[in-house]
């Protein structure tokens, strides 16, 4: 009886893991090919506000503004607005020094967090389209030329661009993050073509101001915005030709902190909008949310149950013994990667197992914080060295 239960648990766990990482991507890809939702793009040249939200970004904000001023779009139709969430360094002074070039500062007093700062800045903006950006992200010059034609289709409420991570140091975390992001980018394209995006890259997405709705403080705004848009009968789509660049985190602790924060916020958004998980209400969008987010964040549970059930059965069947040993070896490799990172620095082929375990531990920590009632509204800059800005500048000169 014990063996039967263990075998059932093992195969259910394996099936859920397979569906989460392979089955769902294949499903949404096939739907995007067989039943694609086309975009009726066309000429569209509205006034645009580029909204850069910042907190203590004195290391990055000048370069970001120089990059933004180089964007190919009529200056009379472009507003550059920096929303400073109570910055205490030289961020505001640097922004003011760009006033003669048309850059405007919106200072939010009281440190209310990114989402509330964005809400209030949007209310002060003058553009028909709001392009949201981060202070550490650089754009290609044609970014608006690629995004805006999509808004000629009145069913489109949000357009997300393509984020390319760069890492001149070739760090272990950077390698893992880039591999993970390549996988996520494939999903974004498929979800966009099949139904609608369920989340955007926070450093590059544009929204119709008329469709933007203020969000609560603890929201992960770049995730929740797609649900806000979908509720209004509009779609969020992916535009791969609108490209931006950003340096990856290079340290495990910083990547863990960032991912835990995002997952905590996403759990909050899923719970507060849980009716959207009902396919009878939101159709295939619900399948996307369940498959891409709920099941993905439940992967640690499937991994643990698969490991324990195979361990129970390993003594009586070679099939389960092989599975148990493969899992154990994978986790040992990930552990070795962590040890090597802390001692030697470079971990080579161990980077992917190391990042996989890191990402799933972040899901555990994020869910634990969610259950404890923790909520996150404010944020801290995670890039500390000016060399990281220089690496973006050097990279942009080559594209």
C-alpha cells in the first residue's frame, strides 16, 4: 500500500513538472501557431511620455537620460518624466540639470514605493501613451518606432518590449539569469500570439493612458498591469523588435533578494485577483496564469515530493533508484556550484543547476513571506558600481 501511494505521488509530481516546464510551453506555442491573434498595426504617432521611476539612482540616472534623449521620435511629441520616490541622494539634482533639454522631475514625497509613485506620476503625465522604464535600462533608438504601430490596433492596451541581459563579467548568476530569461522570452512570444501577455518586463512596456488604472502599493505593477488591461477587454502583446539592455545581477544574494521580492508581490497579486484564475471568467488567460505562475511557483513542492517518493521506492525497484540518484546528483551539482562560487568564483557548467535551485528557493521564501503577511512596496537599487553603467554604454556602442 505504501509503495502504491509513493508511486502515485511520484508520477503525479513528474507529470506536473513535465507540464510546467515542457507541456505548457508546447501547448501555448501550438495555440499561437494554429489560432494566432493578429495585431492590426499601422501608422500611429501620438504624444508619448517616457516615465522613469527612480529611487537613489545617482549612479545611473544621467546616463539613462542621455540614452533617452537619443530616442528617434519628434521632440514636440515626447515628454521625459522622472518620478523620484523621495530620493535622498543626488538623483533629483541630476534630473533638474537636464531641464533645459526637456526633462521634467516629478518628486514623490514620503517614500511611498514604486507603484504609488508611478500612479501619481501617470496622473501628471501628458502623453497618450506612457512608456515605463527603469533608471538602469538603456534603449535602442528605434524603440518607439517599433512599439507605437501596435497601438493602431484599438484592441491593444499594452505593448511590452524585449529585454536583453548583458554581463561583461560572465558571472555565474548572470549565466543562469540569461538562460532563464531566454526561456521566458519564448513563453512571452507564444502567450502574446495565443491570447495575451500575463506580465511585462518592468523596464520596457507601454500602456494607453486611458487604460491605465491606479494599482495598490504592494502590487508588482509590471505583472499586474496585464490583468488590469485584460479586464477592460484589451490585450497585452510582446514586441520583440523593441529592445532594451540591462546588466544582470552578478551575486547570488542579490538575485535571491530580487526574485523573492518579485515572487512575494506576484503571490499578492494572484490572491487579490484570484477570480481571474477561473477559466469560465477569463478563458485561456486563466490557463496562462495557472500554468505560468501558480504551477511554476509550486515547482518546489513537486520537486520535494518526487525526491521523497522515489527515495521510498528506490530500495525495491531499480527504476526509482535511477530517478532518485539522478535527482540527488543534480542537487549535489547545484550545491557544488554554490560552494565553488563562494570559493573559486567561477562554476562553469554548474551555473544552470545552481540558478535552477536558486529560483525555486526564491519561490519558497516568497510564499513563506506571503503567508506571514509580509508585503513589499518600496525598493532599493541593487546595482552599486559605476562600472555596470559603463558596460551598458560599451555594449550599446556595438549595436
